[in-house]
């Protein structure tokens, strides 16, 4: 297979998801280039989360293909997709609440394909290699926590962290899997303006620090417009626009989807009057 | 990779990793050997009545700790543990009886100079393997189920096992299996107790164990972080069943008679109660609760002799209710008895690990 010039690390080709008579996502094409910060927006019920669920293997697409690092991932289970380099966070934070912050990271490091894993017998006998690997993982977990400024809370139960820290820990946990494509599902949900601003910094920082590719679903337009380099807009399961934040803000179809037809026409009117 | 390794080595400068590894495992080995060493002393020292309680304590510890792996650490509420115990008990009994009574086996064992007891560990191991296979079979289809639904399936499985044995003439049907050789002694029971605690403790404090904890905490998040949740659950089920099977084998060779009624759902609930009372996710909690409940049931017999009414089960139930009201997370919660030790000691014992 020849690699197309514009091929991305993550691609959706004619991706369709049908629930009974409802086409939640229809013929979606997305190309997400390496190290991009890509936004997926749309009104409620537009199919954004369905797209995420297909990309992460929770749903199996009705038709179409998902290419992850030029490998078709259709039909793989979520954990297999994560091990192939795509991890996610959740809209309503899903940490391992009763485990420590460190253990949350260790669970991900255990799955990291770059790390050596041991069989049951070796683990029960706790061989020297196992002990070494555990010590290495703990050191690495602390490194990752330092990056996310969570190292001083390593031994606390995840449930006791403030909400903003929990969101950061969730991203740290996704990074620890070794995945470098991160899908963030409404990362700013429940954060105040101050925390959202900090989150924007974090998103840019992890892209640069870990050379990660970031795809996010978000309703907070300030975050989307401020941090995303490219945005795709879904409405009723169909991609109605894609482009830079500036292009998206001006696109009449997007305005129509969000605010209704009248609003988009009045904006058109405004635009045309400007031309006079 | 190389630099990370030297870093880790620098951290463990005081002792070579292989020495720490061997030392810690040796410690468990010594405990296992001690069970055999003090066995004859214990058997001479205490009277037969209390000896039976001591043996039952050990068997219940094995059952409770192994069930805790499934219920407490993996969060899969299984109430069919007696079923796995039954599979192990019948398998082990058939192995030792078949091999012991069979002429060729007797002559073989005699000719090779082994005592007849030599078939016992083989029987126990095969009983464990058969139970683990049963655990695997139950684990696979019931993985899609959660909470109450899984509980019902495991309960149903336990009953199916019992009814199957009840209707199998080859194992004596409802009247049971008699004349099982008497092999179980203090040494065997408590060496298996040590082995069970060792395996479950190490399992839980390993990368494999973290997968189980991830499944318990949030299966969907675990799967999204790359945890093979199906594999984790099947492993927990199979390993829990393995030790339940061995416990069944020990039980069979102590009582010398097996009836299917022994393994009804009351037995399953008894084990669940031990796990819940001790604390779901606490190995030491399971150990203590198993001992406490086993002793309490017998101690309450005394009350029965004072009055003519059987108050035993009423008091037993009341104690459980009061304990659950005052300590809803069980006696230990998710803590271990080692947590009361200073943290420096704990680190050494847990192998340089942190509080789990």
C-alpha cells in the first residue's frame, strides 16, 4: 500500500455507524496529521462521542475503516487499540479511585508495549528481573507525575484529588500507556475559566513534550478555538465543515448548525452589507 | 534502557536484586516447611476436638483468601465457591482412592518405596487443576455479566455442580463417597495455607494484580488503558478456583466422606461472609475472619448446652449483623495487618514496594 501524501497517524475513511434505523455517523472522513491538536465539535447528539467510541474500539463501525498508524483497527478490542498507540480520557473522569495516584500510572505502564512484561510464575516468584522492572516502573511513574505536577500527591488515593488534578491525572495515565495519540473527551467539562486556561497550556505542553497527537471533543469554544489547529464540525452524524478555527467561525453552515438558520442568514446579511 | 537499569541498580545498591528476590521467597519457603515441622507437635498437644477446629480453620482460610482474589481484588462478586471446592474434593478423592486401591498402583507405590501418602499431593494438585478448569469454564461466559447477574450465574453454577455429583452413581450419588483415605494433617493444611497466602499476596502485589484492581475499580477505564480485562478476570477466577479445589481435597481427606449436600449454597455463603467480614481486598482480613467464624460456630455450641433451644445460629447471625453495622467495610477494609508495622519494615517485607 502506498502511503498517501496527506496520510495522517489516525484516519477515518467513510466511517459509518448505524444504530437500528438511526445513522449516528455517516460516511465520515477524517485525516489527523501527526502532532496535530485536532478538535471535533458539533451540537449535542451530533455523533462526536460515537466517533470516539468507534476510534477506541468500543463500537464496531457498521462500515468504513479506521487507520491507526496505517493499520486498520476495525474489530480490535479497546485494549488492543490502546496498545497500538491510541489512548483516551473520559467525559466524566474515570480514574481508579481507590488506588493511589502512583498505582493509576503503574496500571498504564504495565500495559505499555515498550515495557517488559512477565508471566504469572515469574511474578509469583518475584524474580530479580521482576523486582528491577517494578523499581524502574515506579521511577518512571514518578517522572510522569512530575511532568504533570502531581508527584507530591503520588501516594494519595485518586479520589481525594481536586477535580482539576483528577483530569490531569487522567491525561497522565493515558500518556503512561505509551500511546502518543490522545483522544480527550470534553477535557474542560466541570473546570472553571482559570482551570480551563491551565488545561490549554497542558494540552500544548504534552503535544510538545511527548510529541503527541491530540484529538478533542469539547463544548467550550474558548478552549477549542484557542488550542486547536484544525477543527471538524459534525451535525447529525455528517461532517459539515473542516478547517482552521478562523475558517470554522466564519462558516455559515457551522453557524446554522449551532444557532439555527435565521442566525446564519442574518450573519450572511451582515457579511454582504460589509461588502458594499 | 541501560541507563534506567543502572539507575535502578543504584537504588538497590545495598543488596543485589537476586539476593532480595531469593531471600523473600526463601522466607515463605521456611514458613511452609515450618507447617510440616510443627504439625506433629500440634497434633500431640491439643485434643482431637480442637484439632478438628484447627484443621477446619486452615481449610476455611484457604477458601476465604482464594475467594477474596475474585470478590475483593477483582470485584467480581462470585457466590459459587463451594462448587469449585466440590470439584476439587471429588477429583482429589477419586485420584487417591483410585490410585490407592488399584492393585497396580498399590504395588507400584510399594515397589517404588514411597509411602501411600505420596498420592495425596498428586490428588490435591489434580483437584486444584480440575477446579481451575471449572473456574475457567464459568469465567468465560459470565465475563459479560456484572454485579448481581454474575452472582446469580455463579450461584447457579455451584448448584449445578452439586446436582451433577448428586446424580453421578460413580461418585456415590446422594449417599456420597466413603472410605476416602485419611491423609490430611496439620502440615498439609497449613502448608497449603502458606502457599495460598503467598500466591494471592504476590499476585495482588504484581503487575498482574494491578490489572485485577483496575478491573475492580473501573472496567471500562481499565480496558481503555490497555488492560486485557477478560484475561484478568479469567485468571482471577481460575486461580481462586484452583485453591478452592485444593481446599476441597484437604477437606475430603480429613472427613473421609464426601456428600454433595456439603457443598450447597450455605457453604458458598459461609465463605462469602468470611470475605465480606474480613474486608473485601484484605488478605489478612480474610485469614482472621475465617478463623474467627470457624471458632465462633464451635464456641457457641457451649451455649446450646445451657439452654435446650438452639440459639447458636441466631447469635451467629446477630454477631454478623452487628459487625456489618459497625464496620460496613469489614474488619480490615482494604488494609492489611502489616499496615500497623512501621513503614520501613513494611517496605522490606513488601519487597521495596509501597503501600498497596
